[in-house]
């Protein structure tokens, strides 16, 4: 946390009793089941809801709670990502934990950190990027390479200990972090590393955890503030591992990039060498899956290919009778709404031609 914030911020205390109270766990269960009430794991937990919550509370009170194994699967987005789904009872604990730590810690975030925050999100981040592109002549858009799998848990634990002074809460965070930690060959080497370093420094937040989403934001919070305080930087935007800096000349962005690379190296992270560039805004730049040009907002090619593949599979499933057209239409609505944030009406009209369940989405 930046020095200016450290002076005003007192580490959080006495959180654990709030997290493990029956009322907090019950409220967490209601949030965890939202949109998933009829899934087998949720139905089984809810069939003995009170008993299961009391059991969770007992394990947390006695410090015997142990998270269960993740169910892991790969998706193409369009690149391969390993998604880790925690057992439902663990998701209840994640919700209870986040309800206690997120509101007070989030107050220290910069206003333009958009990921996984109520009232924000990728589309508001895109609109702000468009507005800042119109106000500034230069932009640095960067991507942190393999962000979630690369997060160093030793450093993250130090950050958590600096802002949370509640032993029970830190114990619970340790249990969750240990359960998702990775070992083995590192993705990148850093000065001073030996062959044993990857085995000595566990890393990685499982993509899919509610806790991972918040901790990934917290991990770069101090860096956000340092970048925003640099002279000549007009705006700093971040959406998880996508970073954008704006200025009216290239020099402040070159200095900011040097600082960013040094600070990321201290966190054992790297910028993506190809996706991180300083450009004039009139030539366009990419952010949150779109390419922003002075007069148009276009979908990036890899996002478009992903959507085309999904639409083709849905169309084939409807034709074969595997799923009804109404179900396919509902499945397509979220992607259509995402595309609608760009100048994509003609594109969608072309994509949906001949797809009966998609035509009325325009």
C-alpha cells in the first residue's frame, strides 16, 4: 500500500469472529447459490443447510477447516485457460471471507481499477478508455504475462499481513492460498534465482475463485497508485492484468513503462513483450478485448474468432435438435450484449445472417 495510504490506513483487526458467525455463513451460502440453486452440489448442501453450516462453523472455530480438492477443466478464451472450481462448501467460506475483507480494503483502490467491483466492470473500463483516448495523444496499453498462475504467494502473504492484523483471518487466507498453490518449473527467471527457487516459492491463484479475483486486484494496488502519481500521466486504467496509461507525449509513458517493468519484476511478474506497446491514440490501441480507434470501437480478432466458433456450434446444435432454438438464443445473448459495446451492428448482422435464433437480437 502506498505511503500516503499507509499513514491513514490501520490494519484490519477482529475480522475472524464476523467471518465465522452463523449469520455470516448463512448469508454467504445465499450469495454462493445465486443462479446455481438447482445444481446437484448446491441441492445436496441445502438439503442439510443448517447442519452443514454448523459443521463449517465448528471447523473454522477449531482451526481444523481444510479446503477440498478443486475440479479443474480447460477452456479456450481463445487461448487455453485452466479453470479451478472449488467445492461448494468452500465457495460458501470464500463468500463469507470476502464479505468481511473486501469492503474495507477496496476503499484503498484507485477509482479506475475496474475488475470485479460492484458498479464497474469491463464495459465501463472500455468506455473510460474511449474517453481518455479522445483526451490524450499517447497511450501505453500493456498485458501482464500469465498473471494469475504467476502471482508469488510469499509476496502476496506479505501484502496481506500489512493490511490485515487478524490472526484468524490470515490463517484462513493461508489455507485457501495453500490449496491452490503451484510448484515446479517457473514461467520466468528473475535475478538471483537458483534451480530450487521455483520449489521454494509457491505461486498461482486459481482462476475461478472469488477470493482470487479480489486478491489479484489487491496485489497490484500499490503499483496502481505509484503509476497514477507519476508526472505527465493523465490517467491510469486497469482491468485485472490489462493496464492502460495515457499522456500527451511519449516521454512520460516511456518512464512509466520502465517503472512498471521494475515494479513487476519485484513482484516476480513480467509484461507481455508483444501485447505491451506505446502508441499514438490516433493509431488505435487494444483494451479489454476491443480495439479502440478515433472513430470506431472494434472487436479484437481473437475475440471474434472465439464468438464465431461458439455461434457455429450453437447453430449446429439447433439444426441437429440437440438444443432448442430458445436455449441457444439465451446462450448467445451475453456475447451479443458484449459486442454491442463496440461499433458492431454490421458485423453482427453479417454473423447472424441465416441463424434464425439470432436475427431478433439486433
